[in-house]
C-alpha cells in the first residue's frame, strides 16, 4: 500500500519578510531655530537696547545743564559724521538697528513661550513659586507696556504730534511742555512705563547672564546685584528730568 504525497502539500507557506523601512533623518535645524539660539538672540538684542537706554538717559540729563546743552545734544545726534555722511544718516541707522532689535527680541520671546507651552501642554499640579510667576507676568506685561509707551513717546517728544509745542519747536521746549504740571496724566504714564522698564530690565539682564554662561555659584550674587543696580540707575535717571520739570526745577 503506497501513499502518494503531492509535492508541496506538506510544506507550510512561507511569507516574504516585510521590507525594512529606513529611519527618516530629520533635517538639522539652524541655530536660530533652537531654544539656545533664540535665547542668544534675546541676549544680544537686549544688550543693544540696554546700551541705547544708557546713552539716551545720559542725553536726557543734559536738560539739567541748560536748554541750550540739551538742544545741542539733540542736534549733534542728527549731524554725526557730517559732511562725510548726509544729515541724519547715523541716527537713522541707529533707529533701524534699534527697531530690528525690538522686533527680534519680541520674536524670540514669543517663540520661546510657544515652545515651552507646546512642550508642556498640561500644567503641572505643583504650583510655581511666587518668584517665577511674578517674573513671568512682569516680562509679559512689561513688554507690551513698553511697546505701547514707546509709540506714545515718539509721537510726543520726537515727532511732536501730541506735544503742545508741536514738531517745529526745539527738543528742550518739547520736553518741558510734555511734562508740564497740567499734563500730570502724561507724567503718570511715563513713570509707570519707566518703572516697568526697570523691572523688565532687571530680570532680562539676569537672564542674559545665564544665557551667556556667566552665572555660577560664585558670581550669582554679584550678577544679581549688578542687574538690580543697573535697573535702579536707569529708572532714577529717566525719572529725574520729568520730576524736575513738574516741580519747577527745570523751566
């Protein structure tokens, strides 16, 4: 008795292995697309704005010398490097760099905030420390307040659009008219904005020290003190002229 076995009947079907997918390589992001790159942008643009604030404060303090000294300072800004360069060329370049710094600073800040939010869509159960929450609110509110104030400040003292003396008056006359006691509400806005600048600056300078790698255990205390001192000097320096005008020290 014989059995016939068909060829292939006792052989289990063999499935061909699935093709192995090659891992897709992510295109490397540029430095500015990284968090560290955005932090460096914030630090560098912040340094540009701090330098401008220091020079601007020193220029404002010339009103204490005399109106003529303040007007000469304002005129010198517009005639730098003349006749080598046309009238107001250097000042225009400075203004463009300053505006670019403000835009880049805000772009980096918003990008970092969005990235932090997307990385942590659900808030931690544990409450943040009061210090961190305070600093976050100051930086957010301060940035918006400073931007709005900057627009008003330019319309008032630079272009004279909302200034009682108008554009054709001298810079010193515009400043004195701008902070006349009858315009007390303008002074309040100015004071609030300058204080907000100081708080924003104090936290921003400290953050820049950390971003640039200067902060460590040995330096933290000194760097914090330096950031606070710089902010205090700028606040006092910017508030001194309007206070002197309001109380009749400068007329």
